[in-house]
C-alpha cells in the first residue's frame, strides 16, 4: 500500500467515522435530554412544549446518523479488506450487535415514540422514550467498544496473526467505559449548546414561550455539568491509554530522544526536521502529572515508522483542553447571568445571543479535536501495537480512492447543509400541528 493510497484511505475513513460519531453523539445526548423533558412533562406544560419541539430535531439527527453509518460499514470491506482476516472474531460480532441494536431494539421503540404519543398513556410513552435512549446508548456502546479495543486490545490473544476472544467481559471493559462516557457527555455538551443557540435564534424574532424558558434553563445547567464530567472522563481515559500507548505519549509530551520522560510542554513549536522544540513553555515533569508513566520512554527519534503524526496528535490534545476551559468559563458566566435574569431568554443582549451561538461551534470543534486525538494518536496501527493499517489496507488504485473521497465529501457536505437548513426551518416555524385524523406528531 503506497503512502498516497494510505493517506486517501485514512482520510475517507476518518471523514465517515467523524460524521457518524458527531451525529451519534448528538443523538445520544438528545435522547437522554428528551427523556428528562418527558419525565418533567407529567407536571409541566413548559417541558411538554420543549419535548414536542426537540423530538423533531432528534428524529432529524437520527436519520442523518443512520444514513452516514451505511458508507462506514461498506468502508470496512473496501478500504480495509484484510481486517476481518486478522481481527474478524472481534470486529464481526461487535458490528453485528451494533446493527441489531439499531435496527431492532431502538427502531421498534422509535416508532412508538414519534407516532404513538396520542395512543399511549403518559407513563407508557415516557417508558418508550426511555427505551429509545437505552437503545441509542447500547448502539453507541458497541461502536465505542470496538474503537476502544482497537486502542487497547484486552480480552483477546493473538495466535498465528489472528485475534481470538479469551474474555468477552474484558473486551467490553478496558477503555470502553471511559470512552463511552466521553461520547455521552460530549453528546450532552453538543445537545446543550444546540438548545441554547436555537433558543437564542427563536427568541430573537418572537417572544419566548414556556418551552423556550424551560430549554434555556436546562441547557445552561446541562452544559456546565456535562463539561465538568467530560473533562474528568477524558482525564481518566488518558490515564488508562497513555501508559499502554508509549508512541502517543511521546507525541503528547513531546519526547524527542529516548530516556526518562521529559517535562510536559504546555505550548511549543515543534521542529520536526531537527527533532526538537524550537520554542516551548514547559509544565510539570512526566512522573508528576502521570504516575503511571514508565521510567524509560522511547523518543520520537527512535520511533520512525511507528510514531503517530506528531503535529496533529500534539495540537489536538491541547486544543481540546483549551476549548474545554473556555467553554466552562463561558458556561459559568452564562449560567450566572441567566440565574440573575430568571432564565428569561428575551432579555438576552445581542452580544449574549452571539455568545451562545459561538459556544455551539466551540462545542463542535471541541468534540472534533478530542476524537481526532483519540484516532490519530493511535496511528499507524489499526489494532494498537500489533496490526498496522498498511497491513490490512486496500489494493485499489489512487484514482478510485480520489473519486471515493471526493464523492464522500460532496455527500457529507450536502447532508450537513441539509441538516443546517432543516434545523433553521424548524427553529423559525416551530412545531406544525398535525390533524387529528392523521395521527399525533
């Protein structure tokens, strides 16, 4: 597999995976937000109004995430055709469970959630909404388990270049719980910032209703809590992965030459040609910020061919930390201001409305930076430490890969633009009532 083919295959695959992870994360966050709103709707008209609006956004998010997942499944066979020969005993069942959960468990309850509210009692419909949230979580967990296992292949043994399952519970453990927590809290952050941005747009053109005020208060509290939880879970994930992934750790520090761990650089300009820091602002010693760091670490100079892309790995980690801090400050300020104004979105200033929209885009970039670090930091491995992507890569020519990449870019651009336009339309016109004889929306 040539370098160009490898880059094209990886770009196409990560484009699809990133698109799926974004909508899956948003879907997961909205699913649990809707369950909370549906619970409150038993005694609050405002929560019911909010639920009726946001269930439409959830359905749109779900359909886009489902549509984007189909090319990703195909790419396993077209871009990485030999992965099943090497790790099919792990990959196959997890992909099958993902498809089964999405098609059977979640979809069955989804129909009752979207179209059965008029026919079901409040308690039964609330249970249905809860089951949709559980089904979405299970679907996400199988995907995260596969990604986590590729990062840290626990619960398996490598025999004759083929992975075999030794302990399924260990496979579903490892880094999977922390990684799922990062995905879930990231979805909460995306859902909260989207709720705040949409509320800012809606109340800019018309007076707010009870649902807008309820969403505004819930979004402010949810954003701050989710940011704190995601930061803690991301730190836990780092503590689990970095000691078992010395190549990622070398790029994060960065550690140029083998020896005892260097001091962590908070910010630096990396000179890849000279293999040194051209400029650096140093932080704590490696053993101080991570006790699990080994006493001797191989440097990037001695990791030629097996080290991750240094700049993307280094920058993505620091970008995620910086955006988390900035969003936390903005969330705390917005919550303080909102509480003083009794969570009334109508009194938001023009600057406050802009701040809420910027926070939404900041949350999007934060999730992209975090997942970029997780995925890029494990390169060039498909299964860390044993199977490289080049070993399982495609033999297709570069023209075919270029064509596939351009086609995927066009499709995903159209899907993203369509999501944006439909969201704007829903934000502007709200929930359109449905005639009784045609069912209840």
